[in-house]
């Protein structure tokens, strides 16, 4: 199973629901990933990076607007209408 598929699985059943009045989208996403054992680290040119033994560091940004996404980093996109999370892999 690819890393992107595993990340999507985290958000199909998140440990806590997203509540925008209580936390930022980035904060909620990093909490969910860390709760499931991902090593989420600081990234200077992205919202965060996920460090993987097999893939090295993969950089991600988070957004609720899936238009004009930079392909150099991965994206975790939340659709505010459906509350669905989509994970987009970086384009190498």
C-alpha cells in the first residue's frame, strides 16, 4: 500500500472530528497523522513534512481550496461541503 493511500485511510476514520472553531486545519491534520504513528516534522517551504523510512521526507501543504495547487509538494485537501479529505501526491 502506498504512503498516500495510508494517509487517506487515516482521514477516512480520523481519531477526532475536525472542528474549525477549536483548531486549525493544519493542526488537526498533524494531530491525526501523529496519532496514527506518522513522524510529522517541521518544513521550511511547506506546512509540514512526513518522514518515511522508505520514501524519505515528503512535503505537504493543507488547504480547503483545490485550485492552482503547486505540484512540487503533496497536498491534503479538505472539501468543506462534504468534509472529505483528499491526499494528492507531489509530482516529481
